[in-house]
C-alpha cells in the first residue's frame, strides 16, 4: 500500500490539475507533475500522468475540434517527435535530483511569466516551429511539462484564446500517444503505473467536468495568474527539495 499522504493528496492534485485543464485547455501536467514529484519519483509520476493526459486531451480535443488551428498545429508535429525521443533519453539517464532541479527552474520561469506578462509581446516567424517543437517535446518527455511553451508559441503566432483552448489539447493528444509508445518501448510502464492511472481516471474525469462547468467564470488573465501563483510556489518547493538532495 502507498503511504497515507500519497493516497490523500494524489487525488486532490489530479482534481485540481484537470479542473485547470478543463477551464483553460492546458495546465494539467504543469500543475500535476511538480506537485506529484513531492510524493513519488518522476519516473513514476510522468508515465502515470501521460496516460491520464491522453484520455483527457482526446476528450477535450474532440469536443473543441472545430477550433483547432491546423495551419499551426501540423508543422509542429515532426519536431515534437524528435524532442519526445530526446526527452525520454534524458528522463532515463539524468539523475532524479537534476530532473527535480530542471523542473523547478522550468515552473518558476513560466510561473513568473504568467503572473507578469498576460500576452505575448512578440510575433514568431513560421520557422520557429522547429526549435519550439524540439524544446517542447524534450521538456514534455523529460519533465512531463510542455503546455506553457505551446501556449506561448500559439499566442506569438496570433492565436485567439478559443484557438489555444482547442489546439493545445490536440497537441497533447499527439504528444501523449507518442510518449505512451516511447515509454512502453523503454520500459517505463509497469503494473503499478497502469493501476494508479486506472484508479485516478474517475478523479481526472471529475476535475475535467468541473473545469468545463467553470469555463468562462474566470477571465483568461485571471486563470493565468492563478496558474502562475501555483507554479511559483511549486517551483520554490522543488528547488528546495533538489538542493536538500
């Protein structure tokens, strides 16, 4: 049996993460993985959340498919695939302490960005799909998070909030399915991971349903500030844990 704190806090983290996802179209792994890293190894948490993300992203992407920005989504795919393979190698080979440190820095940077900058101040050219896809794919596999990079990219390409809310889940569907295949190939899935993901599916569905119900109650800027504040707290705690060894 897992420790009591794992049994109590893991469902609460998953509900909160997918509530955010249902409201904004991203943020599930960004909230879930850093918090779960305090309860379980990243090599367990990331594959488990990938399974949940695949189901939730497909469900939400299907619901919002009419608004998917295909002209910007499709060019990312080959570069994402390259990054996903690179990130899986990093996850397997890099010591856990350094992964925690990298994750802490990542969420601190984007937490501060979400609190301070509400819109992208630049416009990215089409060729930016290549470095964006490789970097986002790498962080998705290695750290379990890539959503902020997708949001930044699509915003800087001129996407509307509705296009972002629909297109990011479409990206997640692709990256989650690809990571499931890659993680299966390198042996990151086991019975415990599959059992945990199956047990948390109803909890994920509850969070997603609540998020859909609450969509529109908060403005996009308010939602970004909430996510940013959570990320800052999470990032500080991860850096402290990594520093403590």
